[in-house]
């Protein structure tokens, strides 16, 4: 198959491309730096010429609710328009487990992303994933002040980015598949505790503290388990500790 990957330079996009190429598929990498802007549509029609399927692994640089909602909604409408014109058979989109239980920030943007894709003519399959193992590193970068990381209370079931990419590749190449599936790691984790393990392995920051940020409109859902997978989810390793040993050998 000839498969276009939007967000090809991102964490999931890079992994999906590697998986698909290893399976013998032809991949069209779509990035802004490569001359394609999926928000405005510049260069997109040309990039999708002759493409059988599209994977949308695009990410957003903002968490402002209005901005991120507009961003994802516009991209979905633009991709649907040009994909339909190009004769694309299907689209697979990466989203977040439990995203429809939230009303603000990045989660709200992903809800808009899913819904806007559903409005278009090209059939869409959505893969909702748990937070990646690598999310612990990002959280440390975002929340560290004076060598202390203040991580929001969050129940999650961290999953490896590579595992998500493998499931996404399966979803896009399959002749038949559900239009919505979930994938998560093997165990429920406390995000702050997981981040503390990463900090201990790499030697910084010096301390990780769990906080309940009541200014965040999503704090209750995150703390109460809205990000945990449902009973029908695909559960796949490696475990967080296995990933940690590989990423930061003791």
C-alpha cells in the first residue's frame, strides 16, 4: 500500500513510518518542513496523489482550548476534503483514551479532531491510546522548577510509543477493522510515581512531588481515572519498568 503519514516527524509518526516500511509499504511522509501544511492545505493535494490510506499522527503545540480545538478540527476537515478528492480509501487517527470525558485543553482538541473526521466522506478508524511511557520525560521537562518536578495527580496505564505505532499500522492496513479501538500498557500507574522513577534513573530533577492543580479544569478527571482503558482495550507491553531499563540502563 501507499500510505501517507501526517505528523511524520513526531514521536508516533516516526515510529509508524518505520513499522510500515519494515512491512514493505510505500510511505509518504507529510510534514510542514517538507512543504505540506495540513492546516491550510498547502501542498496536501499533491502529497496525497496516488495514496491508498492516510495516518494522522499530528500533534499540537498549544493546549489553549479554543486554539487547539480549531487546529485539530480544521486539519480533519482539510485532510478529509483532499483525501476524498485523491480517492483515499481510509484514514486512521491517533487519539487519547477517555478524551471525550474532558472539556478543556488538548483533550477537547482531540474530541474535535475525531468528530470532524467522522463528518467527512472517507471512512475513519480511531486508535485511542494511553499516555506514552515517554510522557513521563515530557512531564518532568514541563513541570520542573528549582530541581523539583510538580506532577499533577493522574491515574494512567502508560504504553510504549512503539506499541501504539504497531497497532496503528495494523489498523490502517487491515481490510476490515473496528472504527474505534483502545490500546494501553499492562498496568495502572500513578504518573508522579512513574516520573519519579525516571528522575531517579537519570539523576534529575532531585525530587518529584505530586500535586492536585485545582486551576486545571481537567484535574478531577485525571485524578479519578478518566484516562484508564475500558474492558475491551488492547493491552500490550512492554511494562513501564521494562521500558525504563531499556531507556536508562541501571
